[in-house]
């Protein structure tokens, strides 16, 4: 009995209680989807997390929680994946180079874009760069 009491008191003193998972209301779900639409429309110049939360009338914690529950990723993880998909599509068409694709999806630095693209999609970027260089040399 004393051992149980000791364990219980240690449990109560522990500051790292797991956060209870609260379910989202239907209004919250709608707001999270609206936040996703805002990110997609502004993917090359997205609002900050606080600004996005304000735009959809949620607090930032609820927005982050909602994104994880609905989309299985963070707000900016979703944005990153969307940007990389857009870049991949632009590069697949083959009419623009890597630098222009980087700028189109909101990257000012080709180096940062290259790192992000490689991390997301592997070393596919070199294939696009080589393909683009061959096309421009033929012109």
C-alpha cells in the first residue's frame, strides 16, 4: 500500500502530464479547412501561424492541433509539401529552370529550395536541372 502511495505521489508531482486530446467541433474543422485554403492561395507568401489563426478565428494552438488531426502534419509541414508538389509540377513541364521554380513557390534562395526539394523528393532536382540545361542548349 505504501508503494502505491509513493508511486501516486510521484505521478502527481510529475509536470509532464500528457495533453488531453480534445476533439474538434464542426466549426473548428471548417476553420481548419479554411486555413488550408488560405495557405494554398498564398503558398508563395504565406501568413504567419498567428496571422493564419487570426484569419480563421482560431487560436494558434487549436489550429496546430486541428491540422495534425485532420491532415496528419503541421501547418507548415502541409505548406512545405504543397510547395514541393507545385515545384515538381512546374519542373515536370520543363519550360522553366530550377531558379524560376524556386521563386514561383516562394523560395528566394535557390540553395534553400534545393535543400528542401532534395529532402522532400530525393535527388530528383538534378534530373530536372540536367534536363533543363539540355533543352536550353538545343535552342
